[in-house]
């Protein structure tokens, strides 16, 4: 019990620490941290200048390495600026010939880090985007005949701007399906923006931010989050929601089985982060849109995918409550 409480306190400290920099966005930070606890990757889609890059840097700064790697050191954080001339080996790394040893030596790319920020991911070609697929799905890259694994923990946080289409390459469904959540920061409220003018935390606070959780504590929190109880009726609801997206007349492509697996994983992590040992129906309702919306293709692009998912989710959740009452 004490171990579980310690893991929860450490995970909660991550959200509290992030609020020092990303202010007025607690729900966003809770969802972001829940995805990381669930070992998922996150796509941040929002307008320019809202703090997407800052959010990724903040999380990296708050998780410190254990003594085995050097006390007080931060996680390995790498930022990849995706551009049209980027090549796959710029991400994964490449074998180079060493004239002294007369052999090839692997030069690791930036993807072999703990937290990888793929900035403006939709500005590179599909060939480069696909270089991330193996490491996101299998946590390894293959260069030549050799596989290389990134350190643990490992997360990809990708960003893209939805309003700029010139010079961009939309992510294919296979790539989008690798992201556990698609999140949006949104604009700050008036009070938060005034505070931002008086004290820009990205410049004043982020540079001095100290780790609040060690890698060992974070890995323990991940383990505890995986063991959060989820009632069979809620598991059935998750599957039924995914099934209904595949059958819905407005959707050309519905949610995959991977989506249902990740839905359950992040629901457990979110419940853990909220201090509960069980998943409830409100977790399912809150997470349905960020888990499913980016995985679905519409027949009519004018349709509101978020609204339809909410309706599908609420209809299924309501049936659970009705059955319980009966």
C-alpha cells in the first residue's frame, strides 16, 4: 500500500511540477501525463505559439535519472525539426566507416532518447514519417542488420499545426494509429495570459526546473497504473464504442483493436493519476475523443467527428447505468 501511495505521489508531482510552466491547463497536463504513464505516444495538434514544444521540454526536465545513470541528471531529450529535406537516417542514425578499425560504427540518431519531440511532423515526407513507425510500435530501430533500442522510459511527442497546409504531408492512418492520444492546449484564459506577460515561465521557470520524480519512481508508477482495476462492463463498453465507430454511417474508417487496447491502458493510467484504484465511466467519457478522433476517417469532412464520438460514447455509457439500475 505504501509503495502504491509513493508511486501515486510521484506521478501527481509530475502534474504539479508541469503547472509551474504550463499554467491554467491542468486537464491537458493530466491527460499528457496519463498517456506517458500508459507508455503511449502523444500528438499535440494546435495553433502556433501555444506552448506545444514547451510542454514537451517541461516533462523531460521534471523526470530525473536514477543513481545508476548519474544522480541529478535529466532524461535524454531530443528535438527533431521535421522539414521537407529530412532523411530517414537523420532520425534513426547511420552506420559510418571507421578507417582506424576498418569497420562500420553506428552513429545513433536523435530518436534514441528518452523523450523525442517530433516538431511539425507533417512537414516531412511520408518516407521520413515512416522511419518513426518501428520505434513507436516496437521500441527499436533497425539499421542494416542490427537493431538498437532507445532507453527506458521512451516517449514520442509530436506536434503539428492544423491551420497550415502549404508544404505539409498529412500523416497516414498507420502513423496516426501509433499515437495513444491527440491533444490540444488551446488558448489560455485572460488571467493566465496576463500572468504570462508579467512572468514568461518558458524563459524564467523552465530553465531552472528541477526533477520531481526519478526514473525508478516513474517506472514504478507505470507498473502500478497497469494494475488499476477496470470492471468487465467498462471493458465491454470500450470494445463496443470501437465497434460502433466501425459501423457508423458517417465514418469511412473506424477505430482499430490497437485503439481499444490503448483506450484501456490510458483509462487505467488516468484513474491512477486521479488517485483511484479503479476506472469509472467518467474516465471513459473524458478519454473517448482524445483516444479515437484522430484514428477515424470521415465520409464527409464537414461532419464533426468529436461530436459523433461523444454521442456514441454517451449512448453506450448510459446503457451501463441503465443496466445497473435495473
